[in-house]
């Protein structure tokens, strides 16, 4: 009986560990500079922008934004149709100081913080996520959707304003 419980415990821990590995959004070992360059190239090819969400696996607000965005079909669709989403790690293992300096030290707003790049890699906006919160323990879907729509390629296209 003890052997059975021991084996079940080991199986449970290995399954739990694999789920924990899958849930990690941020990779402190990744090369953020080359990852962002690849995201910019992909965004340009798909006529999208890059949505960088800077934060870490330690940040409950970063994890909550990811969870709530994927759970809301409108927000998930807005992200997928207009952006290449990249999770920029900031942690004690890798603070990505060079990348954060390049984008004007957005960590000054806390985490998560959003950086939007165009298809040429130029920073268009830095967004403090505090303004997207619902005042409780998550994000306001209307505020998030408004932010995504206002910084989408369609919203910044000159053609959208040529008939006004």
C-alpha cells in the first residue's frame, strides 16, 4: 500500500510539474533581442504590429492579463488579428536591461507593461497596464479592447482618415 501511494505521489508530482512548465509565459533564457526582431519581421509580413507584454512568471497581473485575454473571445480575436504577441521577460534571472533601455525603460510603470512596435520595429506606444484594470483583481474587457483597437494597424492607417 505504501509503495502504491509513493508511486501515485511521484506520478502526481511529475504531472503537476509538466503543467507548471506549460503555463510559463516568460522564458528567462530566451534571446529577447532576436525574438523581437523575428516578431517584427512576422508582423511586417502579416500587416500587424508587435504587442510586447513585459513582465514575468512571478507577476500575478501578467498571468491574469494572459488568462483573461485568452478567455474573452473578442480580446483574443483582436490580439490575433492585429498583433504578434511577445512576452518579454523581466526577472532576477534575466532583466533584459538592453531591451528595456531600447524601449525607454518601460519597467518604470510596473508590470505588466505593454510596448507596441510597428512593422519596422519602431516603438509606437508604451502602456501602463494599471489603466486597463477593472479595480478588482483583473482587467476591464472594454478598456483592454479599446486599447487594442486604438493601437491596431487599422487605427493608425492613413487610409482610415483620408475620407474624413
